[in-house]
C-alpha cells in the first residue's frame, strides 16, 4: 500500500479531484435516476473511485493511469452522445 507520504503533491491533487468527481457523478446519477444518462454517471463515479483506490493502494499505477485517460475521454463522448438530441433542438 502506498502511504500518503509516498504520493507526490500532483498525485494527491489528482486523487482528491477524482474522488470529488466520483462523488459528484454518483449524486448526479442518483438525481437523474435509472435512465441511460443516470447509469452513465453512476458508471463514471464507480470508475473514478476505483481508479483512486487503485492508485492509493499501489495497484499497477502505470496501467491505472493509462486506462484512466481513455476512460475519461469515453465519458465525455458518452455524455455528448446521450445529450446530442438536446443540443440539436
């Protein structure tokens, strides 16, 4: 397990942001409900919290970082796809 002292300030900042984002995504998923958009928010929250946990515990950080980039990009694309009807109206 990586102790807090072993994480660099930028890593700690990223973990705090990811956890905050995860909590916000869970909240939005709860508020939106069991719709495709709501489920995507819950999925995103799970991913952000799982990634943060993996980094803090030292579970293959390089792979977690490499997976986190497309995961986040995929969330942006998914949000756009699920909301494109709103934008085109």
